[in-house]
């Protein structure tokens, strides 16, 4: 549990900050080697989803992340971190491959939600998300999911059906954005800050509610930690948890994951 004293609206702003670590930043730091894979074998490649095979301290893993851009052009390319159906299908293809070769899976999630364009609906966005939820619940390898920025709705959950779900201290996880919540509840999106305070969407809130399993600290004694310190700490935690999960049988992994989500 962290001792974050920031308001929920402040955490929302930090989670959305342009200088937030991206999926590629996490992958590049954690992995000794990484081979990126592309395409869903149905329609095309979605650059909002970065995925492939890597090694962390010589442990083979499949690692998948939702990529947001650092500038306008990259954000346009990645739909501002909102995956399309082919992105979710690419992620599932890599997860099924990981199951075949007995590799644990790590996902990094930072998305306001799935891409909402009409073309995404035409290509089966809802079906792609639903299939990920179903298939991930049955995978017989360890799955660790980390919310690194925004965790928006089913678009985030489609990569977050893990044996463990963690959040970075300055991240959020909710059924929709504070703006959307305010628009529905009060018909006024300008009340987003007020909505954020009652939504229980911060890492501390969700840890207290047992929705997530761990909060990764980004501050200490009121000061923001350097990125290399945050990433080094995360790496140690991931390796420790992978060792723990790897001691479970395939059946135990599936049953544990199902029990985790059924309690909600």
C-alpha cells in the first residue's frame, strides 16, 4: 500500500501525462533481448499493441503492451493508445503462442479504452475483446498484468485477466473516464474532477478494495523516484512473482485466475 496523498483528479492528470513511460520503455528496460511480432493473421497490424518474445534475466517470456505516443504523429499512429480489433487479436495470437511454448505472459496496459471508430465496430471490436477475456481466463501459463497509466473499460480488461493485476502508483483503472462518468451522471463533462473523486479509480483505492494485488511505488517521502529506480524495483517484483507462479500446476494457474475474477 502506498501513502499517496494526491487527489484522484491529480492522479488522473499524472496517468495521462505526455512524459509517462510507454510500453516500449518498459520492454526496453526489462528485457535483455526482445523480438517484436506483428499482425493478427486476419486483417493487419495495430501499432497500439506492441508484443513479442523477450528474456528477463534469461527467462523467456511473452510481453505485450499498449503503446501511447510521445508526440502527435505517434499518437495518431497508435490511436492515442486505443487498440483496434486487430490489436487485440494480435495480442491473443501471441498469448496462445506463449501457452504452446510454456512461456509466462506479462502485459502493460495504458489505454483510455478500445478504439471507437466505426471501422473497428465493422471488424468486430466487441467480439475481439470478449474472446480475449474468455481465452485469457483459460490460458495455462502465468499471466501478470500491470496498469501503467490509464486502464479504461473493456479495452484495458482485454489484456488484464491475470493471475496478478498490479498498478503503478500514478495510474487509474475504471469502467470509463471521469469525463464520461460525469456526462452520464450529471450530463456535464466539466465535472470530471468531481467524478474522479467518487469513482475509486486510483491505485490506492483499488488496492483497498482488493481489485488489484499490488501498487508499484513511484514516489518516496513525497518525492518522485527516478525512472530507473522505479523500473528496477518493478523488475525485481516481476521476477519474484514469476518464480512464485511458476511453482503452480497448469490447473492451479487457471483455477486461481478464475477464482480471482469470480469473487467480483
